[in-house]
């Protein structure tokens, strides 16, 4: 690794680490939280190895495929797959899962009770939480006493960037392919909706998987078109803002194939308060030799901003939305689902979390010293340095996703309208 790459990797890591890793006391409290009381939710976990394999052995892989087949069965209105970002170990994922399960589930229950208009809410859901090794070690961390304790992780930016693409193009692509095959095999699952949600480097995992699935399983890819709606949610994506653009003679873009999914809709979040992506990511990306998916680039890739920092390029917007005027949803405190319901002819939605994160910064500055920040938010001392890269576990973001995924403008035929 070049010296500049190492230093910029350290800067990026320092900007992310205080947000991605929940405080230890918060972990111990949340680990005991009860699961969602939603009546029809099935939970499933899939671990990926460093090489992208599902599980540690071939036997593990075979068992996971068998278990998945048993769970992709009618009645099933929705399948949700979540991929986490860099510096997230298994303990952190437990905290994230408990936080999202409680918060997202509460929003859905409240909307059902209120008889929310213009929503086609899920009736039965399979939630698949995936875990890929995004840290130097999966062993228990213990107390962090200084920078030296963090060096192995913070210098792993390039390695984990490549690993997230690898996991996506191998294990996650296989997981999605198997799931789609099971859906296609059952006529009663023709209206089952697929939700792929990634955060940070996890956005690379899910985007790489869809890119690979289209290329390596063309028959299944063709059959799933116009049958099962796919929602792709990219939360503060740690990949270049032009990565979803169509290919050109001068440059091949990593995820250009996604615009060719006829029944794919994409939600992208961005924020000026994501200092990890806006301040540190572009320089780090510029020195990666590395993205093999950019191999056809003519000239050098100067400091390209991150998708989660500035949003998609105009060429990306046009590839998905044609001549629709470019718009962005502003998400602030108290945001509700109605403003996230998209037009029937819109395939790409951009949501700006800047106002929400600015309000959270003001709250964090006034928080007492002995009070822990909510999961995903930085400590008061770190807020001005790290920003709000992981501030996605809150009611406003849940409402955003609910409006995007279940708004009736894009609802599937088989959901329940409330």
C-alpha cells in the first residue's frame, strides 16, 4: 500500500470508527432487547467468509441454501436483505439489528394502527441479516487504549473495499440468485417484493451482487424482470458518485448494469454532514489502483466524490429517470413517509439527510457529558471530526424507507393497503 493510501485510510477510519462501533454500554443494553412483536416476520442470518463464501465450509453453504429454500415459501410478501459497512463486527451487527428491529417495527405498527393512507404494507416478511468480515479480526475487542489498538483496522480501507466487492460478487450474488430461483419456482410468490439495503461499504456488497447476478445468471435475471419488484436502498454509499452511470467507450462503470433492471428502483441517501465521505473518502478512492471495475478508464481518476456525500451524477439520474427533472427529498426532523412516495415513472430517488443530521448535531452538542449518544451517532467530542456517516438508525430514515418501498405509487399487486 502506498504511503498516501495508508494515511488517507487512517483518516477515513478515524472519521468512521466512532460512529460505526456502538458504545459498549449501549451494546449491553440493546443485546437484551426483545424482538419485534410483528406477527409475521421470520429472521435469518447468513455469514460470509473473507473469500465471499456463504459460511466457513461447503457443508455450511449447503445447509444455508437448504434453510433458505424452506423459508422462501408462500405466503411471503417481502424479503429484506441487509449488508453492513466497514468496521462492523458480529457484536456491532447485533446492536444494529436490535436497534432497527425495534425502531422500524414500531414505525410499521404505528402506521398500521393509524390507518396510514397510500401505503401497501408487508403482510409476511423474511429478514436476512448478512455479515461479512469487515474488520482486521472478529475477536472481542476489549477496551481500546490508544491509536495503536486501532491501526490494523484503520489501515485496512483498501483491503475492505476490495473485500466488499468480492463478497458481493460471490456470496451475496449467490444468495440473491438462489432466492430468485425459489421465488420463480412458486407462482404464489409472483408478487413478493425484494428489498436490498446496504450501508457504506455494504452498498458495494449489494450493488456488486446485482451487477454479477445479471451477468452470471442471465436466464434467472430475465425471468425475474417485470415479476418481482426489487428495491435497492443505498444508505450513505461509500463508492464513487459515478459508479451507477452507463458504460462509455472511455470508461466502464462498476454498477452500470443496474440501470438495465426493468423492475429495479433505487433510493440513494446523501448528507453534507457525512464528513467521513466528504472530507476523507475522495482522496482515498483516488489512490486505489484498484478498482478493477474501472480498468477501462482513460486517464487517471482524480478525487471523485462519494455517492453518499454528494448524490448521484446527472448521467446516473438520466439513466434511471430519463428526462424527469432532477429532484431531491429533504429529510429533516419529523419527516414522514408521504414525502418519499415516488412517481410511477421514477426509478431513482435521492434523499438529502443534511437537515436531519444538522439538527442531530445541535442535539449532540447539548447532550450531558454522562449521556450516551444514540446508536450510529458520534460522541459530542467527535461530532465535528467524524460527522454523521452512520446516523441512519432513526425514525425519519425508517419513514423514508417505508414511503419509498411501500408507497402505493410503486406498490406490488399483492400487498395489504392501509
